């Protein structure tokens, strides 16, 4: 009977230790997911701002029709679309921040 009690005590201690390790692992995994989510969302905003900047540059009279800038615009659009495929990842933390529609805020030039 004593050996049965010792077995259950050892089993309980092992279970508590294992659950503690799982709790720690889950906390670390969630922290990394939130970090990636925040940074991916920010990167999407940066690419959209860059795309708008390139398009405004391309429309300038000096650069209109420049194939290099046109290639950059096309590549930027491709990158924005590819990052958009991961929207559900970076929208995990965006929902908590309020009504963010994913559009970069327009900056006024003085």
C-alpha cells in the first residue's frame, strides 16, 4: 500500500512539473506570435507607404514613363499582395488596438 501511495505522489509531482513546462512553453509561443504579428502589420504599412511614394514619384513629369520606377512599383505591389496573404497573422493584435483598417495614415508635408 505504501508503494502505491509513493507511486501516486511521484506521478503527481511529475505531472505538475510537466504542466509547468507546458505553461511556460505556451507563454513563450504566444509572446513570439504577438511579436511577429505586430512587426508584420507594421511592415505591411511601410510597404504601402513606399508604394504610394513610388507612384507619386512615377507621376512626376521628370520621371513619367521611367521603366525602372515602373518595375519598382510593380515589385512593390507584388510584395504588398504577398504580405497581405498573411493578414490573419498580423491582424491578431490589430483588432485589440481599435478600428485600424490596415491603411497607413497619410502624413502631411509642410
